[in-house]
C-alpha cells in the first residue's frame, strides 16, 4: 500500500497578508486599493481585501488554516468574501509575561504544535517587513526584486531559494534563522543587534 505524505499547511494571517496596512502616505499616496463596496455598519477593513485572492489560495497544493487573531471571525467575515469554505482556526494561548527567544515570533510555537509535524508555510517575510514599517515596494528595492515578486512570496506562491533568502535577510536588516525538523521548517528574520 502506498501512503501519500500529508499535505502541507498554509497558515493564513489576515492583517497584512490579506488586509494591507503599514504604508506611509509617501509609499501609498492614493491609499490602498478598495475592492468591495462597504455598506453601513460593515467592517471598513474588509474593503481592502481582494476577492481574487481566494481562488489563488484554493489553487495552492496545501491545506488552508486561519492563523490570525481574528480567529473564528475570519470564517464569518473573510471566508465568504474570498469564496473560501469554512477553514480550521488556530486558537491562540493567553499572552505570556515571559519573553520568548529573541527573533522568535509569538505565534511560532503554537503553529509548530498545531501543524503536528506536517510541513507548513507561514509568512516570516511579511512579519519582519511589518516590524520595520516598510512597504513591499521598499523591500523589493532593497532586495533587488519587484513588488509583485515580494507579494507572491508573502502569499506563499513561491518557494524562495537560499540566495534569495540571504538577500531578503540583508534587506530586512537581520540574520536568517532556518529551523528544519523532519518535515517541518520555520524561517525567522532576527533583527541585527537583537
């Protein structure tokens, strides 16, 4: 009997990867594009969600899981807008007062446990870019890429090579930490001077 390996998990965050934010007026003088007209009482953030992303996400060879502080609201608000089915949701533990390891995002341990040794992808590039407060365009300039290439990378639509990850680490003013454990892997950009 042939057993297929489990499909990888793509952990979806909302704020940043699906709802853009963080650009300055100089970086985005006309504001972010809006896609969906919002009625009275609707969450104004949802206007920035591109409904076309849903089909692109569904076409990826992985299982989609919400990994956002929106938790179950992602299924209520975003799944219908994107044309996604109800997805599993990562539930976050209560915040700890103890500092975590330097360079380790607070979500990482929960995602590792949730993936249960399945391969997974999560957007470390986006997180570090957001920490720096730079746009995709600025990161692209620093890493000698195009903005669409950065966007595709942050959405999980490409597998970066080690030379590209090294360029991104420099562009993100940090060092690259790659942890490989069986079929799981994590990538973290550790700020210089941390």
